[in-house]
């Protein structure tokens, strides 16, 4: 691929967004010109929608390079570290092995001082393979996480700052796509798959666990990794609460990125 210098990046289309330029500068393998445009488009879309300012972390694991896939787009903090041997595929993401592999963000919602809070939070994941397994979690902790598809029942399993998982019905019955939950109060939260209408779920929140968020597994006391997934994760993010419109905008921006790189 053709690499671009930072001045060349900044000069494209009247100048890339400063956040996109800063992100690209942290990539050890420079993206080509087309990829620069895709990255810039996603950053601008999230800023225009008001979503960017509400994010603690955003990972586009479906990237041109494994190191780039592990970067937090929002800041230089909370880059993903690899444990075990998850399989990376260019422009598709990281796939778990169901037993030992996971990615550690190092983001602990209790100590990070971020936007993710007990009653003001969201979490989302984009999975690229269809695996029905009730015990495999694609990201989070034992109290804040997502399993994109459980076995036997066409539903995702959701921990939205709660102690026992709820279910979000899936139609069609597949784990492929985007799953998101948003909590904007102590009594209930909402969850959505892809660009559908959010479902309201009544379930009181519990205190946050002082554990780092993992991808391809769930972190539990120790911290240790559990519930390792065999799905492929293409994107993940978390932060403060989002409105229904912002949830839709986040999905639309991620979907446009996935389509642009052939991972949609």
C-alpha cells in the first residue's frame, strides 16, 4: 500500500480532521490514500453527530495493520495489549480462540475518570462471524459486556452495569453486525442491533466493577479472563450515554467504514 506522510495526510481534501491526523501519526504502518479518507470520514461523522465527545475508547479492529487495529482512536491511552494468540486478519479484525486469547484495553471504569459511569454509559461491539454460544462474551466485564448471540435462543446477552444478563431478541438470528446498549438512568437501559429501534429493558443498575474492559473475553476478579469468544470482533467502543439518534449515527458511521473496506 502507498504510505503517506503526515503533511500529505493533512493536505488531502483541504486537510484531514486533526483527530484523524493524530491517529494516523500513531500508526506504525501508514495507511494508503484511500484509507486516510475512510478514517477521516468516520472521525468527521462521529464529531458531527456529537458522538465523538462522548467516547472513552473506540477501536476499529478491522484495520490495514494489526498495530493500527489495537489503537484507541480517541486518545493515545488505552491501546489494546494482546494476550494469547488471537488471529488478526487485515480489514476484518481479531478472532478469538475460545480458550485463552483476548485483548486488554487497560480501561478500568472505576479508576479511569472517563465518561463511562454506572448510570451514564454505553458499550458496543461489531462482530463479523456468526457463532451461537451462550458462554462466549465479545467484550467487557462480568457486569458490563456483550455476547452477540447466545445458543438455542435468537438473542444477544447483555450486561448493562447489572449483575445478571438480560436478552435482546435478534432478527435475523445471527451474531454478525453491531450490538449496543445505553444506560441513561438507574432503573432501565436500552439496547439495539444494527440500525433498528432501541428496545427498553427495565433492570436496575449495579455498581461498576473495578476491572479492565477486555475484548474477545470478559474480565472477572483477579483480574482474569473468562468467557473467551470464538467470534471475530471488527469494532468496539464505550463511553457516556447516547441518545437514540446518536446510537443511529454511530451505527451508520461504523457501517459506512465497514462497507468502504469491504467488511460490511
